[in-house]
C-alpha cells in the first residue's frame, strides 16, 4: 500500500502525518508512507487545499483533517482488499 500525505508543512499536515503513522503501526499494515510538499505535484491530484491524504493513488480527503477512525477505515479497507476477493 502506498500512502501519500499532501501538504506544505502546516500544523495540520504534520498532525495528519503523525496520525497516519500511528494508525499504520497499530494496524500492522504494510505501507509505504511519503510526504508530498511540492504544490505542483499536490495539484496533479486535483487538490487545491491541504492537508490531503492519498491511498494507493486515490484521494481520500483534502482541505480538512480526517479523524483517526476515518484514516483507520481507509487504511484497513485498502490493506485488506486482497483478502476480500472471492476465490473460485
């Protein structure tokens, strides 16, 4: 799983990074976490206000701070999608 935290370094962006790291650690999900600070790169996601959170290329939230529960839901859902597939 690839998680990107979009933000130029504001307090909310730093808090989002902290929360994401905590949730990933607690959930034992294998994830690569990176920060995107370049405003041009952030805008390629269609995000005009930060903080933003991208999980596996999909923008989950932008312009406001998600709750820890929201982050957990997105990470666990994406991290478990392989195991949710039906085998025929």
